[in-house]
């Protein structure tokens, strides 16, 4: 059996209750900016975890596109597997991993669609190729070949020649509205710091969890 790399000892500074902002979105932005400054790869990438219609877990990497007091937003095809799962369960979990800083953030909460105007604004900001792809790709469905996808893209290009590409109705944003957010900091001897925000009667309670 092939040997995997040895564990890395996390020689990083600790995380205590006094280090945290009163609410998790402000704290997330603090860590996100530090991840950007540290040159972390794709610091806005997150794993979106859902439950499928059979009750089995499912997960994929997605880019977060907006984070504010309402929650964490991303955009996708509303007819995709993940959108069907989100609509059916009404909940999701997110995981951000900033490995260079030995940090992760875990988010759990209910989901909602963002407004049509928010989806319109974000769609308009996308590169034209991505806009065309949103029309061309029947996301999550089986296709016969790459050539089929190329033909679909070419057809959409012909359809929108020399005009702005409108947002398709089947494409838009989801927002995860958090009720639990955990900040995890790697520490020596696997005695990591785990501090969790938990929403109780509209207020955030912060708790330390055992590693």
C-alpha cells in the first residue's frame, strides 16, 4: 500500500473567545481577508454539502459570491442536482478551507433563493462566455459527448449574436442563512481550537468545542 505524506504539525497561534467578533459574518470577513493576504488558493471556494432525494450526502466545490448579514450566496442552474436537493431539503452546509493558514470555517443553515434583481445583477457582471454557458449547459444531465456541448454553445452564440445575453430563468442565486458557524484553527498535537457561533432566539452564542 502506498504511503501518504506524514501529518503536518500545526504550529499556529491559538484562537480564543476574546479574539472573535460578536457575530460570525464579521469574523468570516476577517479570516477571508487574511487568507487573501496570505495568498491562499481560491480563498472564496467552498464545499457546498447537501442531501439528495434518497437521504444520501452530496458535496461539490462552488465559489461564494456574496457574504453579508443575510448569509452566504452563490449562483447556479436552478435545474441542477444541487438546486433540486436544496429546494427539497431547505438546508445546506458550507466548508471553507484555508489550508495555508491551517483554518477552516463550517456553516450550517437554511437556504433561500436570492432575489431576481440580485441574480440579474450578478449575471450581467459575468464574462460573456460564462453567460452563454449558462444557457447552453443542461447542468447535471447526461450528455452524449463534448461535441454535443460544443454544438449547444454554438447555437446559443448564434442566438445572441451582437446582443447582450439575458439571464435565463433557470439560473440564479441561492443564499445559505446560517444558524451555526464554526471557526477551526489548527494547533499542535491535534489539540485544535474550535469556536462555534450558534443562533439562539435571534442572538449569537459562542461556544468552545473539544477538538
